[in-house]
């Protein structure tokens, strides 16, 4: 058995079965779909074993699964601070601890984002050189990979120039390992592409990221605008979590609005109803292309271990996509590579500041 | 002649014929389209008369037009500071001065946004009670009016709590006069709808806007998210110009991406090509619904006079839409109504602060 075979055989993913809007059934269904094409992966499934075992037996995936019994569930309304103090017996806490204890490479949960980030922070701790962890999301785009990466999608509402540099490094590393891009193109989100535009911290970050690019192994394209998020000018878009979250929800809302209007247009006349039938294959291909379920999985970056947040309302397709992403990141050894990159972030930032001081 | 007839007869709009990407031809074509349905409106057309007159004669709209000869043109690359110092003989300056001199109710220009805002600021001056003017844009939405209003779309990258309150008042006034809504619903853009979420200034603005709502004659719905921009929960979305500009460009970029993917989907098979033919009427209705040209016209709010910024790349349809919006605002006496609203903004802000101090 070669080293590669061994690492593939050893792939273990930790899955929080609870906390989704519809309970554990869609999670187990998504797992079954994933395992159908990835029988070499082993799953640690966290939650009330008595409730989960019948679901797993029904889907006939028992041999790929080890149950980790955890009686409690973090609900969507639980406050992060409450979960941090009283959440030790929850499936979410248990799922994260499997990554902490090196029993699994990546953790996937559909639970409450705030609580998942809070528990991930205290159990995994921030990686060396990271001040603010970030959530990276995939954005359907005109690029060949079909997606761009945007971060921070909402882990923290603030980001200073050093955080933005760290996001550039982490985002580039994620694009290499998650999208298979050798030298990702990174851009900084702003209200214009001219160098004099935007907030003060963006101009400082602009210089720092440009300086760090050669050693960070990415290409820096400079400032980008909202229209570049689904565009082909850039692979990784860096922004603070306030702006990123608004952009993400605006993009999702707009795509839903257009799709809904399209469906309505196809129902207006008999001609258009027939047209909808004829175009069904093409339209379902389009739907698949812009389907938010395919981009399900916000990745927490900047911790000692990788955690993927799946949508609370994800169905089996969405859950399978999130676990597929976890497997890809696990196979590529992403956590270790990212840690190596960000460990040098502080040094890079220091260099960048010295460089710009010299330049002045 | 009744007072209403008189005010309709007296409607004069000032149009900057120059500064668009394609020169004056699309502007004159848009004017002709507008005048076809609004022969009672008079236009002051600013630019080099020798160049404009043949275009106007060809379109046979000479009797509705008075030329205001202005030899120079503000280009897309001219810096605002340069135009402020040396722009007196430009068509843009001249077009704004017609509003300043009360010869026209509203000014429309396709020129460079930065220069247009800068010249508008120095010639019209900020209205009493306004610290930062804003650009309000229309957003295709699920609401009955077909549009929501968002401001600031990018006049200023900063906005403190008092600016956000002013934006709420101005946006509500615009929705009343531009969209015909009696009691507009106003929301404040944030990363979540819970009261504890977001930046500090947003929490303060939240309380101030809530306090001002009854006297500002609007309903305050609280925090809204990016997904509400095309939604039906709110009519007016208030945010700072940095976030607003990113949201606007993200929404436009996403809508373009989906439309482009749709066109591609209809070309994949013979079935889908036939389907596209059958569905043509429905699809053109959809296209019209989400056509960015229909929402052409960012309105500068908070100055002594109304200025509408039309897209630099607007074609005749886009220009006609911007002039139609100008006519609607001119007919409703918007500038005076808005001035009256914002004159009380400072008082309202003061009250809100006192109220929240008392509350604590």
C-alpha cells in the first residue's frame, strides 16, 4: 500500500447528526449519498445513538459509521455563550472534539453558526498567526472551477488590515486545496478598482497583500468590486465579515428572485408551459449550476482543525455536498498546509509594514 | 387652468447631453422617447449646440427643447477635484446650474458620478439638516411597486448614526414621491435581524430611527438582511455608502450571471432552442422585469435640488427611464417636500438621542 493509498484509507470525517432544521434524517440521507461514491471514508457520527441507529440501518451504511453517543442538541436559538458554558454533552461539541483529538480530519455540522464558531474557537483554538478566524464560502462564478471563494462571510463583523492579509493567505490556501487552483488570483473587495478609493484600512491592506503575494504563492489582482464575486477576474475575494455577509445574502436573494421570476414567466401562457417542458433538461442544468445546495459548506478557517458549517435547512443533496467538500479538504491535508501558511502570516505582515514604511 | 394643470405645464427638466459613453446620440434618442409620451414637459438641453441641434432636428423634438450652449465635456476619467476647479464651462455644470437658478425642477446627467456629486454639492449645497448627501437607487423587488429603494448606494463610504437617520427620512420621502407609497416601510441593513447584532453605530441608529418613525410618517421594521433587498418585507433599505455600493454591484453582477447562464442553457440543445422561441414573450416579460435599464437613475438626495445620475452606458431606453423618473419627482414637488422633511431631521435626531438617554 502506497503512502497515498494509506492516507485515503485513513480518511475519517466527524459529522454532527443533530441541529439541522429537519433533525437527523437529511443528515443520514446525505451521508448515504456521499458514502455511495466514497466507501473508503469512515464517519464518526455524533448524536443520540438510539435515535440515529435505526436511520443508519435503514440506509445500510452501518459499516462505514462509528456512533459517538451525545445526548444533547444545540438548537438554532441557543446563544453561543450558553453553549460554551453548558454544551459539553451536545453532539456539536462532541463532533468538534473528534477533530481536536485528531480522531478525524474535518468536522461537518448543520447547527447554529454562532454556537459552532464559539465552540470551535474554544476547543480548537486559533491557529498561530491568526487574530480573527473567518468563514469562507463558495460563490458560483464564470471561472472554470465554477466557483469563487469569498471570505469572511460573517465570522466577525470587523477586520483590520492584518486580518485582511491573513484572509488573503487563508483564502488562497483554501482555493488551492478546495478548488485545485495552483496559483489563485486574490482580490480585495472595495467600492472601486482605483487605488485611491475606499476606507483607510483597505489601502493599507492593499499594500500588505501585494507585498505578501509572491511568498504566499498567489497572484494579487488588487481591488475588485461586487460584480466580480460571480465573475472571472479573480478566484478569491477578501473582505470583512460584515460586508461579506451582506454581499452573500444579497447574492443569494437576487439569484432566488430571478429564479422565482423565471418560474413565474414559464407559467404565464400555454406556449410558455410547453416551452418549459421542452427546455427541462437545459433548465435543470442551469438550476444545478446556480443551485445554492451545491455550494453548501462555509469553511471555518484559522483554527487548529477544519470545521464546515452546512446550511441548517440543507437536504440530502446539500449535506452530501458539504461532506464531499470535507473529504476533499481532508484528503489534501488542508489543515496542516493552512497552519503552515498562516504561521508565517505574522512574519509576512511585519515584512509588509516594514516595506511600506521604507517605501514612504 | 387649474393649479395642477399649471404645475404640469410648467414642468422643466434640465438634461446634460454629454458625458455618456456613447456621446449625445443615446441621450437625444431617450429624450425623443420620453417626449413622445410627455409632450407637456420642456427640456433644457446642455452641451455644444452645434453638435446637438442636428440630432434634435432629426428626432423632430425641437419645439420641446431649449438649447443651453456649453462647449466643454466632463469625461469619465476627470477627477472630481479638477472639475470643481475648472468645470464652469462644462455641460454638467451648466445642467446643475439650471436647477440652482430655479429654471428647472430636476437635473439628469449620464456623466462621471464623482464629478456630478462634487459639482452638485458646491452648486446646490447641502440641504439644512443634512451632513452627508446620499444616492438612492431602485432595486427590482417582490413588492407591488416592483421596486425597493436602497440608500446610500455610494455617495460617501462612511455614515454615522445621524446620517443613517437622515437616510431613513430621505428614503421614506423618495418612496412616497417616486413610488407613490403612502407609508413606506423602512429597514436598516445588518448581518442579522436580532437587536444585539451588528456594529455599534447600527444599534444607536436603530433606536433613533424607531423613535423618528411616527413623525417621519414611515413604518420602521428594524434590521433587515441582504436577502430583503429584492424582498417584500421592506420598501426602503438604509445603509452606509460602502456597504450599499457593494450590495448594489453584487446584486447586478448576480442577476447578469444568472441571465447569462439562462441564455446559455437555451442554446445547448435543439429542444431548448425551440423552447426559447415558444417562451419568447414570457422571457421578454421577465427580462423587462429585471432589466437594469428600467431602474436607471440614482437620485442624489440631501441637496437643495434634485439631481439624477443615469448610467454612463445607458441606451435610449435607460435615458428615457431616468428622465421619466425626473418628471415624476418634478411633478410631485419632491425637492421642496424633501427639504421640509430633512430640515426637521436635526430636531428629530436630537429628540431621539434625548429619548434614548431617558430610556437608559
